[in-house]
């Protein structure tokens, strides 16, 4: 599936596309929520950005209030992520993950089967997708930490050669 032309709006309101954000890089797409018990994963996500960013990789955070755990405004989300976790990776405006009004990227990503072999709805905050520059996608559950060996292996496989 080609995701490159899917429109994306950044946390600061800039209109772009998924392809412009990734620009030939491997990406880890993750739906984030500031008030979730899994929010400490932000620290691991930022560490991945620092470790692999120079090698053609980016984390992209998609804040969502679909599970009622995200802050009210993009400004508050940006402030929280920067001040609490030192986030430097790109983030988008708040999006819906499931249902008719799901963001177009998530309409595509939810077609990808997870480790259990089943595709479908985003189950919780911090579900992860490693996407290679050529479009291969690996899906990970919310409780799989960003620094888990299987996520690291998927990132290293997806890095541009």
C-alpha cells in the first residue's frame, strides 16, 4: 500500500503528507496519549529517534483522544511532550484512529495484521507500526515497548540501505 500521498497536519498546523514526513526514511508510527499509563513509552520513542534518526529513521506520533486520555489542545500536547519527555520527533494534530472518521493513514494501517495474525481496529494507545521506505509494515501491540527486541529488529530491517 502506498501511504506517501496521505495528507497529514502537524501538531503546529502545517499541512503536509505522510511521504513528506518520512522522505525515504523508515518510520515508527505510534498513536500517543498524554494521560495514558503507557505515556512513559515517550521516553523510549525519543531514544529511538536519537539512536536511529541519523540513519534514515523517524518516529511520528499521532495524538488521539479516541480512548479519552489525550489533552484538549495541540498546544497543550506539544508543551507536555516537550517539557515532560523532551520529544523532538514529528507529531501530528489529534486524529481519530477507528471508525468512519478515522484518519486516512489509520484506515490503511488497520488493514495490517498484528502479531496475532489479525488485522483490525487500534486497540489502545501506543500501538506501533514500523514502516519501511518501500512500504513493508510490521504492527506491534500497545504493550510492546518501543525498545523491545522485536521492534528494534523491525526498525533495523526497515532502515534504508
